[in-house]
C-alpha cells in the first residue's frame, strides 16, 4: 500500500531556505579546487560545511553520501553530481589530498580560456557566477530560463550589448558596448549552454 | 491533510512572510550573527540551547545535534537539560492546543486525537526508558565513518517518559489482518522545500510492546520543544530515530515504510565488512542497541589524594533483554571484577553500577567497564566498523590520577 503522508515541505521551509541562504556563515571554508563553488552552493543550503571538512571518505562512500543528500532534498543534476563527487573524493578522500587548485568552474574556464577571458574583460564576473546568484542571476539560471527558446540568443546578445533592467530585478546590467560580434556570439552560446 | 497540519502550514506561511519582511529590514542594519535569524515556524538553536546544560557539546548547528560527555551523565535518571539532541531537520514551534495525532492505514477505523483527548482516552503510563542515537560513539570508529561526530560516550539518555501505549491506540483503531509495521511522521520542517518529511516505521512486535509510548512528558514536564513537543514516539532501547518527534501521523502498513530515513540511513551490514567500504546490498535496518556501558564517575583525569577508596560509578543498558553483569578492570583488561548492580528498575531503564577501588599505587590509574546481557553478549573489544558508524559499544576507559 502507499500511505498518504502529508508532505512536510511547507511555506515555512521555503522561507527558511531564503533566510538561511541570505544568512549562511561565510567563515567556513572548503579547500579550493575544481568544483568547490558548486559544493559550497549546494551543500551549505542545508548544513554547515563542517560536515564536509571533518570527513575523510572514499570515493564510493562520497557517492553514497551524495545519493543520500539528494534523497534528503538536495538539488543537483547528474553532471553536478559528478563534479561534486570528483571534488569531494579528491579533497576529502581517505587518501592524501592534492594541493589546493583554482576552482575552474567558478573562474569560468569550463568553457575554455576564451570564455574565461571574456567574462573578465567585460566584467561579467563582477555580478554573475556560473551556479550561484550574486548581484545578477547565475549563468545557469539564465540558461534555464531560456531553455528551448529559439529567440533567446538574439535577445540575450542585445541585452548584453545595450544593457538591461527589470528582467531579473531592479538592479540594472550596464551595457558591454565594446564587445565584438564574435565575442558576443561566443558568450551567448556559452551562457545558454550552462546546465 | 488534518486540521492541525493545515493550521501549522497556514501559521507557518504567515510567519514566513513576516520573517522575510524582517529579513529585508535587517539588511539596513546588519545583524551581529547572521545565522541567528530564526526560520519561521521554528525554534532558533539559541533558544533551544538556553534550556540545555552548559556541559552540552554541540556537534553541528544545521541540523542541531549535541550531547554531554559521560561524566556529565552521573544520574540515575537523565535530566532534561542533559538529554542529547539529534534533529534531522529544524525544531518546529508547534501549538499543543491545535496539534492532532491521526492513526490511519491498515486499520478498521481512522482515529484522530487532540493531545488532551489522548490523555483521557487511554491509561497513562510513566516509565524510565533508554533512547540512544544510532550513531552514538561514532568518532571512535577507525577509520572515521560518515555522519554526526558523536563522541565515544555521547548521544544517549534515560529520562522518565509519560504517555499512552502505542498498542492501546492501535487496538482502538483496530488492526487489519495484514498490518505489520507502524510508521510515525514528524512535523519538523526541512530547510529546503524539497526535503522529505522524517518518517520511520517499526515492526508490529515493537509497536505492540507495552513500553512503546506516544509521550507528552519528559521527567514530569511537558516535552521540551527540541525533544518533540507536544507529542513524540518513545521506542525504548531502539535507535533514537525510531522515536519520531513532533509526531502527528501514525500509518499502519503491511511492510516497512519506504523512504530516505529507512532506506538510505539507519542501516547496518548483516555481517561485519572491511573498514572503509560501502554499504553492502544485504544491509538491514538498525533496531535495538547492543549491550553497552559508560563510566559516569569519576571524570577523566580527576585527581584523588592519598589512599582512600575511589568510588567508581556508571550506567549499563541493552536495547532488548537486560543487563546481567558489569565488570571493572583496573589492569587494562587482564582481570575483571564484578561491579555492584542496582536493582532492576523499569524494563528499558539503564542500570547504575558501582565499584570501590582501593588504590595500590600512586600515579595514573585506569578503569575499564564492560557489561553483559541475558543473552550472553558482552561489549566487544572493538565494535565492528560499518559505513554509517552505528552501534558503537566499545569498552569505556577512564583514567584518574592518584596523588600522595
């Protein structure tokens, strides 16, 4: 039989998430390395990062752990699962960890050095991150909003070049007037490919 | 959805809006401690901790977990302020006047009780009973197992509980022929909307056991909020997670409940596994705790003057059955001497043991305690490692200093 349990997810929980996300402690730090940004974002919504930093688990155990967290309500897709697993197994494994390394995902280098350079040159990174909301939406959020929208590349290119306001909130995005058509195409394609 | 649940949701939604507005205001004047913002409909950790003993050691804030070390457990009955805290989600702020308990599933008639109705409907039972988190003692496992970092002696307590027998409720509802398990659901909200509710089931033999209670009092006072106010299950001797807090729904099932708190946690390999490996497919659900004891006096590294006898005290328990013998060794386990056991109290209460040590030399002296149960089990030298670090019941060792 299938019991009809009331689902405990509530408005309270949603509001609590918002409060916690705003208020999460900045003092805890994870070892820098590929995937650290994603780990920080996904894990500390529900628990402090100490749950990770004090752990030393095998890759298989981390895999089971991530599976369990997903069952407990953590939101990440299979690609993110793989990134998180690589990160945790490398830096919080039972074997000695490699030295800290840049978080390539957060640096935007995931799409290649060209994209990373463009994000820096045109100051996109000041307000946007791949997977978390800073001043503006994350690149992933943008990609999700426009998934399957054939007109999105053109509109997005326009907004990047001339600036935009009111789509994601009241804070305006300044124009990137100096960007070339080729650069714009590269950026738009990269942003919309984020998952 | 029952009435109290709906009320809870409505109330929580209203509070949520208030709290968000408050949060927006708070941005003008940054709070000193950002994490102290109380999630709506819940009790902030700071408020929970105010009622707790200063000896409490908190292992995590989200979810809140904490316990006192063994030498702060030197009581026959665990006081409320020393009872361990193990939340899976947030501590809800429930209204006893609005709260209802519903019994449904494989029953002849679905029943629903307010807390006051429950108190009048069935015989009220008070019993002292042991609760211990499945992961209590986890940090003693080598290599470290995954989960809350309970100290080797943390995560248990044995208060007095007052409530009604779960068996009486189930009989009143009438069990169908295929009724085999009873699942309890707690009203604790998750931090994210995708968090599933805490639901665990127990087999009917334990549900019908006369000490399994739906309780509203702990040591003669209403349950503290963090310990399940206004209603909780007390499934004595079994892993603490079976004793669902903030209980609002009991569902009678024909099989164990399927859910993350049954299938992803609280499982243990049927046979010991190689340390550091993952959970084997033939794992089973954790139920009753194996035999265990702790030395609650003296405290580690306590100093004693001269050659006067040193009293040694502790508590011993087992999930099912009873403790038959506790032994003390003062020579690192070469020889064992029997401790005196207090008379057996309530079926699931821990038993106090005492031993008098006559110092034979100055310096560092150690006491080891090990308990035996009526099935011939004894605390192991090294409890078997398991992936989630459950059931640590290794021998507790306390050293003191005897000075001239």
